[in-house]
C-alpha cells in the first residue's frame, strides 16, 4: 500500500521557496554576493553621512531625510518600470544601496525620537 503525497500547502511552498533562495545564495558567485554586501554597507554609510552633513550644513535634518525618501521612491519607480524579469547585478547593487540608505534613515529616526 503506497502512501499518497500530501497536498502542497502555502507553508510548504513558502518553505521550499526560502530554501531555494538560501541555496541559490550559497551557490552564487562571490562577485555577486560581495558586490551586493558592499552596496548595502556603502548605502548605510552614505545614508548616515548625508543626514549628518545636512544637519550641520543646513540645520534641517527632516529635509535631508525627506529628500532621501523621495530619491528612494524614484529608484523604486524606475526599477518597476524597466525591470520585468530576474534582476541583473546592477539592479541588485542599486537595490542593496537603497536598502542601506533606508535603514540609515530609519535608524536616524530612532535617534531623533530618543
């Protein structure tokens, strides 16, 4: 007597997708992974420095943060307009740079709140 396979649930599909992404990341090239990590860290560094620069230069940190948010939104709009399939290395670098900047702006918001 053979056992029938279980129905594929959303959780099983999610688990398979996450494991596929992690394995692809581990099997990926060092060039792609290191470029993505560097872009993330450079975005974080740039976000921290730009908000600090505008604070001391202009004295208006909220305006600097607003400008960064508008810039990030423009990058997201351009990406969705031009990219339809799997992103290339340039788009991965651009996305990670954007994520680093957003993280820096959110961290700056927490600094302002405390």
